[in-house]
C-alpha cells in the first residue's frame, strides 16, 4: 500500500490561518481527532483536538497552536 492510497478528498487540509474553531468543527463533522495543517502547499504538521481544546479563544489561528509531527514525511 502506498501513502497516496491513504489520501482522501473528503478530509481537508487546514491552513495555518484557519481558526481553531474551524478545525474543531471539521473534526466533529468528519469524526476524526487529527487533521493536517499546511501553509499554502507545504505540510506544517497535524493539529489534534487536545491541543485545540487548550486554547482560550476559538478564533486563535492554527499558526499559534502546537502542531504534531512537523518533521514527518513519506514517499508517495
């Protein structure tokens, strides 16, 4: 199985400018607890619901939220 087999068009990539509230809403709608975050087309890491729930304000941009696995990468 290749990494490209796991990419699903229904699961969006959040942008670093998106607010924490948007990420939580998408997670709830999709039934997931982790989503990828990108800056334009560059992978920045994964945001997890635990880190979002620690935010005081849901309008906090994801650029200010701790992301997981920033250094991970795979071949196609």
